[in-house]
C-alpha cells in the first residue's frame, strides 16, 4: 500500500516538474523574443523603427514551433493513458526501490 502511494506521489511530482519546465520555457521565450524583436526593429538606436519587417520575427516563429510542440506534449500527450509506459515506469521504480533496500 505504501509503495502505491509513493508511486502516485512520484507520478504527480513528475507532472508538476514537467509543467514547471513548460512555464519556464514559455517565460524565457517571451522575454528573449521581445528583446530580439525590439532590437531588430531599431527601437534602441537612432534609426527608423520598423516593426513591419518579417525578418524581425523569424526567431519567434521558429522557436514558437518548439513551444507549441512542448505544450502539446505537456498538456495532451501526458493526458493520454499509456498503459505500457505506466507499467514500465512502475516496474522501474519498484526495481530501484528494491535495490536501495
């Protein structure tokens, strides 16, 4: 019974860590791309400000593909009940717990 509770706790902890990882990724994406776009649009120097050039957004677009795939994995793929993966994780966790005893 105790093992089942600890396995449930470990699974929940893993999900929380994955959510934290996604939100950190999203925060870095927003901050870094905002700075890149502002620099590319000449906001910080004396040149003409140009937000219309699509080249300013190339990094944000390609990195955005990564963010979207990360979000799909965290919010949708993990929700799908994958019995094989779940059984394998439980088996490995039990194995490691037994080795530590």
